[in-house]
């Protein structure tokens, strides 16, 4: 409805009783038909977004997570059992207070978590991926990106000190962006200028770009955190190392009407290209 | 979370030092409430808040702050400002707390009593209810445990009948059932930092109050008078004075 309004489409507004429980008033008369209709409307009122939609709306996700955490804290502090523990118990073993607690837990839930098709799909996806991206079975071997030139520990610690300063400045900028009133610095520009400054500083400590690549890869991949820094700093060296470790052969799909690969209605065939150490290539 | 006992004094200091504090949104909300208590009209409030923001940071983008300022002004009259010097804990309350065996539970209950009394001093309608999160309460009580154990600790006090809980499933407010104003006052609490430590110091354990900032911390040496931060500042100051004397 809001999307239609934004587009300029004049849409007839939904009756409030479709999406607001408070708009459903109990009929004054005792007519069984009216009462039955009212009960039906109470059952089918769409006052909550479904469970899977929390992945679309960040605010809904926050509300849901807050509610779950608060309800768990409350259940533990009142019944010494978490909500999940109570849900796992057979209903006949629950006390009257615990049953009431669970009833209100379901009633106040900010999302509709019924077994509709989309919610079931969502739960299946969650079961596979958990709450985030699934961890790979084997840790990534970053050494394939290194040139194995070797470096001194003095150079490593000098670069690491600069890297820590860079991270600290980024962190402070992120905090300032949230808390402090100034909003004039553009985050992208700031990051780019910070990176340029860092490149100049690192060049004073280590002037061999492949040595620098190895140091940065060791530094970034040995710690939990973003790897973006390595790609910002030494992407050319990483690509070159990967290429050389593959014998200088570069394989890529090329448009070919007789190709054996079909993608989005077009046909492609794999082409190989050899690149030598100086960057000259031949097919 | 910091408990500010006298918001008017705090705000005056902020206006003098041109500081927006840890949370600028909270600060402008507090400024609006102080002005509302003084009967300042809404349009003047808005102008003063904008001036304050500009004085704190001349690069401020006031357009971005309009919603926050308007919200702060609209909510200014909702709650009264806190203007208390401290709270008295009575003998009866301290006796009830001292009957508990677990030190952690005693620290927590003392903190809850102080918070409930503070809430009631600010707004009598609070009627012994504390609506801070469990994490904030435990931080004030100097209790560092997991979230599950925090809730179980509250449950211990609940089952012993010292507190009661809200009936709503999504509300973690706590009502303190042991408030007893009929007995004489015993302990005056004028600083809500490290309330757990303050209680243990009252019980005679090895804690002391920093002579500079007033925070109560664990005593690690016999003649300790300053906390670590204040001691460093004092050493620096003494070294500067000594250096100035030596070159004079």
C-alpha cells in the first residue's frame, strides 16, 4: 500500500480491522452469527508480519531478537527455565504459571510463526545455515596467494603497528559517525584517504611490494576479521601470485556459438591464455 | 549505564564545558527536560538546543538533528528531572540484606534497593519498581556473570521473596518488596558508581573511596588513597610541578 502511494497510485486503503486487532470490537448483540464472524475475524486478523519477513525488514529482526532475549530472561528469572526448555517439556509436566507464560509468549510474539509454506522454507534454510553464513568444512588456505619471498620480523612488526593504527582510525571514525554530530565526512572518501596515507607509510617501511603482500596476507588471514584490507592494498600482487602458481595459465569462458557451456541463453567455451612474468600474454 | 543523580547540575556542567557526553541524544533530551522544568517555551527550547549543538561542534549539520531535537522537546514533559543528592538506605533494609548468605545476592539486592529509592525520589509513582535491564543492574552491582546466571540470580531473590516481577512476558521490571522506611536511616548513598563495592565497603571489606573522584574500588595496598586513573593524573601533576621547580 505504501509502495503504491509512493508511486502515485491511488489505492483504496485496507479496512483497519484487517490488520489491527484493536479495531475488532466484540458485537453488542448476542447473535450467534455475528459472534462467530467476530471470532473468525479475531483468528485471521493480519496484525503481524510472518516469521520469514524478519530477514527482509531489519527493524522486525531487531524487535524479534529483543523479544526473544527479554522473554528468555524473564522466563529464567521467574521459572528458572528458558522458553526453549519449557517448549521442549511435555505439556502435562508444565505448571499452570508456565503454561500461562508460554501462552503469552506466543500471543505477544512480534512475528507470526505459524507453519505456513514460507516459514517452513525459512526454517529449513536456517537449519542448514544457522543464523549466518555456514562455516566452510576446511579452513581456507591463504598461502596459495603468497609469493613466499620471506621477510624479517622487524619489517613485519613495523607494518603491523601501522595496520593497527589504521584499524583504530577506522574504528574511531565509525564511532564518530554514530555518536558525534558531525556528518560532513563521507565514509568512502575517508576510507580511501586513510588507505592512501597507509600505502605511503608502509612504502617507507617495506619497499618490496611482494614482501609487503606476504606480510599483509599473514597479518590479515591469521586474525578473525575483514580481509578487505588485503584486497585494497595488494590485490595486484595476489592475482599475480595466483597466476604464477597456476603456471601462468589463465582460464575463462568466452562467447562461442558452438561452446559447451550454456549460461542465460548464451553459449560459451573455456579458453586458456598464458601470461608470462612480465605480463605479456598469448593464447 | 551511568546514573545521574542531579541532572540539572550535570547539564550546567555540560553547558559550561561544551560537552555532549557519551550519548549526544541523551544529552539533548536531558537539556530539553531541564528547560521544561524551568518553564521554557518550546520554540526557545529548540533554539537553545541548536545553539548548544553549534557551540559544541561548529560543523554540526542541524538539518540532520531536527527530528532528534523535535522528539526530545516533545518528550520533555513526560518524566520529571532527577534532582537528588543521594538516597538513604534504612537499618531495616540493611538488616534484611545482611541475612542473605550469598555475597553476590547481597550486592545485587543492595543495588536494587538503591535504584528503587532513587526512582522513587525522582518520581513517587515509581512505587518501588526498577526498570533497568538485568545487565545494567549487574554492572552497577559489580557482578560479572553470564546472562543466564544473571537471570538465575534474580530468580534466587524472587524465590526468597525479596523481589517480585512484572507479569508481562516482555517486561523485565523488578519490584523491591523489602523497602522499609519505618526504621531509622543508616547509609547515605550519594554516588551510584560501583554500588556493589560500596555495599561491601560498608560491610567492612577491603574497599576504599578514591579521594579525588569518589569511586569505590578494591584496596590492593595498605595506604591507597586514589584509584588507578586519579593516581596516574596525580603522579603526572606532581612530576610537572617538580620539573617546573627544578628549572625555576
